[in-house]
C-alpha cells in the first residue's frame, strides 16, 4: 500500500493519512466521504471548473473595484486629491479608457460636463467604470485559472493576475505599477474564494502532461522556456499591435474633446510602432486641422492614400480631412487679401473655398463683404477722379466736397485722404490737414508722401521736432525717394 496520495485540489503528493493538504491547505475530510471520481467525462468536469473559476474571479474583481472606490472616496473626503497620492492618477478621469466611457455617456445620455451635477455624476461614472473594468479582469483571471487548474494555487493564480494586470495597463493606461499589483491581489483573492466557498476544483480531469508540466512543476526547464516564448510573443503583440492601437484610440478620444496637441503626441507615438498605418496618418491629419496646420494635414492624408489607395473608408475620411484643410487655406487667404483691400483677389479665393463648401454661411458673408467693398471702391473712385479734375482747376472747396462724398462711400482709400490733406494745407487749415494725413497713414503706414505732408503741416505750425520725426518715418518708408530726401535735409538744416 502506498504511503502517499495526491491531493484532489492541487494534485501535490501528500501522506496517505493526511486530513489537510500542506500545499493548498484544503480540508480532505469532506473528500474522504465523497471522493472525486478519477474517471469522469473530461468535458463536463472542465466545464464545471470553468464556471467555478468564472464565479470566483467575478467576485474577486468586484471586491477589488469596491476597495479602489472606497480608497478614492476617502482621498476625496480628506481633500487630498493629488496625482502624487498612491495610484490616484491611474483611476482619475484623465485615464484614457475613462474618457472613452465618459464620451459614451455624454453622447448617449446627453449629459453635459462642467455642470453643477459634476460632484455627483463624475464619481458615479467612475464607480461604474471601475466596476466594469475589474469585473472583466477578475472574470478573465478566474476563467483562466479555473480552465487550467491553477486556481487552487495562490502563487500560480497570483502570477496569472500579474500578467493580466500588465496587459490591462497597456489597454487602459495609467501608472504601470498599479495594475500588476491589483491583478496579483485579484488572482490571490480568486484562489481564496474558490477554496473557501467552492473547493470543488477537480484536477483529475486535466491531461497528465498538463499536470506534470505545469501543476506539479515536474519540468521547470520546459516551464521556463514556455514562459519565455509567451513573454516574447506577448511583448511582440503588445508592442507592435496593441500599443499602437491603444495610442491611436487615446488620440481619437482626445480629438473629440478638441485637445489636438495631446492627440498629436498620441498619434506620433503610434506611428513610431506602425509608421505605415494609413488610418493613424489620417487621424494625425485631423489633429493638424484642429491646430490650423492645414498643409501638414494635407500631407498626412496624401501619404495615407499613397499607402492604402483602395480602401473606400480611408479614401472618404482622407478626402474629408483634405477638403476641410483646403477650405480653410482658401478662406484664410481671402481674409488676408480683404484686409489688404485686394477685393477682387479675395473674391477669387472665397469662390475656391465655396467650391468645397457651397453653403458655408461664414464664407458667403465674407464674399458678400468683399463684393460690396469692391463696388464701393469703384463708385468712390469715380467721385475721386471728379475731385481731382476740380483740384486741377483750383476749385478747392468743390474738390473737397467730392472727396467727402467718396469717403462716405469708401473710406479705405489712402490717396483720397492724402489729396484732401493737400487741399486743406493749401487753404492753411493745418489741423484738419494733419487729421487727413493720419487717416491715410493708418491705412498704409508706409505711405511716404503722407508722412511728408504731415511733416510739412507740423512745420507750418512751428512744431519742428515732430515734423523731423515725420520726415524720418517717410525716409524709412521710401529711402530712395528724392522728394522725401529733400524734405528731410531741409528739416535738418532748419533744426540747426
């Protein structure tokens, strides 16, 4: 008769008369009366173990979530919410997965952030978010442990928890050291719950190879090699597939809350791992659009379409991003030309923008303003030419009347203001002449003749120092102009 037997819970060799396993601490008295049969249908027993592991892991995950929520609640009540507090950052609303969850709530429940209910809504969201996350993590740990027979061992289940915690870190984001710790705690608690409340894990249903290789640790070298292979495969999977898509998803979430700079950093990090990923390049183009870097946005989309030109979804997205960038380029160029009083050219750019977005009210309004300004300038130009004719006939007062009519229609023509200032100076109305010159200079501060005219008016009033400054400004605006040079030299001679 053999002096040893196998524990029905952990399959370790123990003494035949033992009533409690020294490895898994399980009570063997209940199994002596009703010993687990060695010949059972493998599928049925493994299925039972799977269910036991699922229940144990789910309960453990919920317990961990409740613990974390209580910890955060205590921190909040103590008014010590700081990223330096242990693992608060991991579960804060800055977490990538929470932002995805938060956006889902905003879009589907129509909750608007930054309201008076934030003190109630955000903790509620956070509680549900943590409960779901750790419930799923616990279920994964429990089912893996139950299906493989490792749930009966604290150490092995804790190791599973650490591995799942590391994977969760790459998916959820946050502090890297928190998830392995809580994963280990979840695994340990799952094993404890299985022993304390279920204790029906039947290891005899598993193949002898699996029991000898993993459960009984008969071949540590093979186990080590297996761990290395799993680590290398997991690292490749996480580093080259999961991590880039995690960064991309985080960037998409940041784009929805219009944090373009942070989103761009996420897309750059993803592209370091997958530089030829056309969809990430398209998302990077969206970030550039938000940052008003339209040329870079077009370049990103062109590169994406070069890599993957046949994907209809990608073509649609890239076309949308490029059209938005082109529209903004044309519209902004039109605005610049309008501010420079180049109305015809501005209208041309507005038309190009409207070819992309024909019903854009902002661009339609800008085009109408440019068209009106162009018409006003043409009408004012007719009156201005009439005033010039009267000036040449020495009919100064009549000429000023036409200049005033022209300025009522269009007051952005510096030549009208200048010519009016000349007539007022000839009529010895120097103060009003200076106002006219100032109006011309405000439209074009490089208008050398207006600076000289103002200088002449100031000199006539005996304000020679101010006149000299005006001549200096005129010389800076047009240093090769002989008339300007002459005025400046005369002013210098008079000052001496």
